[in-house]
C-alpha cells in the first residue's frame, strides 16, 4: 500500500513530504498501524542535525499513537481496531533488563540504531529506495509497520492526539521525576530547560510532592509555560547566574536538578547547583562529542552527590502508560495543555522552527480519520 510521510533525505536538509511510500505487510511479531497523531519532538530535530546519527532516507517521528489495522503471525494481545500508544523503546518483557524491571533498557531496542525494525531492515520503500524508520516507528507517516512489542493498548476513549504525547515527552519527563529521581515531599527541584520534556519534568516533580520547583530557560515564553505547569520560581538563564540563584533559594542548593537540554555547560550547571548529597539527573540528549569537566575526585566522595542518566524516563511502558493515563483522567497531569498547535505533515518544518524559537510546548501532527 502507498501513503504519505515526511522524510529526511540528508543531514540538515528540510523534511520532504512524499505521497509515494510503499509499505510492506507486517512480518512475524509486527503490526500495521494507521497513525492517529504524532508529536514533533526535539529528538526528531536531533536526527535532522546529526546529534542522533541515523541512516537516511528516513521517516522521522517517534512520539505517536494510532489504531492497529493488521497483525502479523505470532502477535498476541493486540487485534485490529485496538488503539495504541507507540513506544520508541520496544519492551519485550523477557530479556535480562526487562526481567529486572528495567524495560527502558530492553535489549531489543538496540536494533533502532539500524533504522530498521527488530531484524534490522525497514518496511518502507520510496522511489525504489529502502526508507528507514526512526525508533522502529516513523510516526511522521500516515501508516507504519512496527514491532508489536512497541505497542501499548489504551482505552478507545482517550483522544489519539493526547495519547501520542505519552509515547516520548510525557513518559520521559514525568518518568524522570517519578522513576529516575528520588524526590521527597517538600524538596527543592531545579529544571534546566522548559521545553516539551522539561514541562513534563516539572509536572512530575509537582506530582512527586516537590515544595519548590525552579524552571530555568533562556526564553520568557517557555518560562511562562513552566509557571502554568507547576514551576514556583523561574530564572532567565541569560540574565544572571543560574547556579548562584538556585543556591540562594535555600542556601544549600537543589535536592534534585534535571538537565533537559543536552549541553555540556548546562549539564555541569546541574551538578553544581545540587546540594551535598543531592541528585543531578541528565535527561537531555547531548551530541556524541560532549564531555564534562566536573569536580576533583575528592569532592565526589565528600559531597556525596549522585549523577544519573535518564533514558526514556526509566519507564516500563506496560505499567507506566496506564498510570499516566490515570493521572490525566484524574486531572493531576496536563496533556491537552501541552498541545500548542495542531498541524498536518506539510507543517512539520515550521514546527521544527517554532520549537527552536521557544514558541511551542508541542506541535502535534493530526492525521485524517
């Protein structure tokens, strides 16, 4: 079958919308999805600019939700008509990591680096050329064949444009606060970077019971959004010393600081602004050539600080997606408010520009019914 998708054809090139993609039938353990919606995430931009190296041509998009249209052999627990959130980290449930409750480190997810599915090959062809899929998904397309273990069934009454956001930004951000970090009631939390994922870190910190939530960003527009999502204090990063201002809040520093940008300088700031015994959580995706210049070795012993990497919000999607939907339906988690713009495929390059200028929390591609 043929359909339309937004394709990255080369590094730093704008995405090209084509209507001639041919999609193969799902193989064993795979399903075909009719996409309902896809968020436009900073990690998509990171593939375009080479921060995340993937082969081209490739259909970007890794934050989506849709409806199962067909299933391959051996697929259990899914049927045509099911509504699903798509996970760019497939979670098999049987590998070493999954058995330890660390589904975000599922050994099957390594195949994503090939741009193909679990067997390393794509299911898409455009103009006679094999076309890859970001995160084994490629949600910037009307249809996709994906691993069944990348799908989490959800109730039919959850709007797909809302469900799509859970697949990356919400799981990553809220999960960073609830799963990766150890936030105690009344803690002081700092969040460096108030974009789509950062706003969800703020939401997660609020749900976890943080008493002071400090948002740090260079864009006033993002700081205004941060306030709406639960920040109690904001710092304009380019108008002072964020580390000094966080330290001055209580005289000792944040209990937990999250870096949600992926820059070496701000990662170092996160470490420096936490108190003795505090936690610095790295959530943003840095370039492969970023290295950190941190403290002398003795200070790690004496200061007892912890630095933790956060991949996919330390999430186990089978349990965390339902938890997040419960929080949404109870009014504790803002999802509708994350959607700044609804667009079609032709608006994706403008969505990249809006993200870079701090205009939006999330642009969401909404596909026709």
